């Protein structure tokens, strides 16, 4: 089964994301706000931008967002996280390829919903690469809020 990432993008460039997102409203749900670090009208490769976003699976389930209220409403709120725009340099590989590509060319005030295919995100689902870790096996050495390192052994 293919999972696609869909993000809404709102290009608001000011001086100074296997998923889907469709809905708008409230806190610009389903949109991404782009803020550039220079006085530019169109985001280009090499620009530093800040992006507000809501990422949803194709079934509408929110899996990530920069909006605190959306996180609370969706049941994914983390009190230890700072809900603020995501800052990155366009075209530098800091974001998944499909998200990075969609920010390029966005204009001030532009709104954009995008769907990111697996090959431009985290790749096709491969059950051979997934590991199911039962929580009782973690209880002996892992506590809430402690760092967890997983490596390919």
C-alpha cells in the first residue's frame, strides 16, 4: 500500500514535511506558512524559510503540525515541544525532497496543498524494515522522557 504525504502550504514570505492534509480552517489547518529571512517575494533554493504546516495521512489523521491548537485537537500534543514554524534552508536537503521542492516558487500569501509520494518522502513501505517492539520489553531499561537510540545492527 502506498502512503502519501500531503501538506498544505501557505506562502507568506516575510523579512527576517507516508501522509496527507486537506482540511483548512481554524488555525490555517492544512496549510503551511513560509517566512523567508530576506525581503523576497518568491522562495528559492538557498533561502532560509520558516514553515507552518499540518501533515495528514490520506485518511485525514494529523501526524505532525507546527500549530499547538491543531496538535491538541488531533490528540498528538506534546507539552515538551515548541509549536512554532519549522525553519530550514530551501534546497539543502534538510527536509524531505517533496516538501523542499514544493516550497520553491511560493509567493507572498500563496496557499498550497501538496501530496508527497513515497519516493519523495521516506520511500515505499517495506515490512522487512519494520520492527515491532512490544512495550513490556522496554520497561526494564527505558523510562518516559529518556532518550532512545535505535540502530541498524
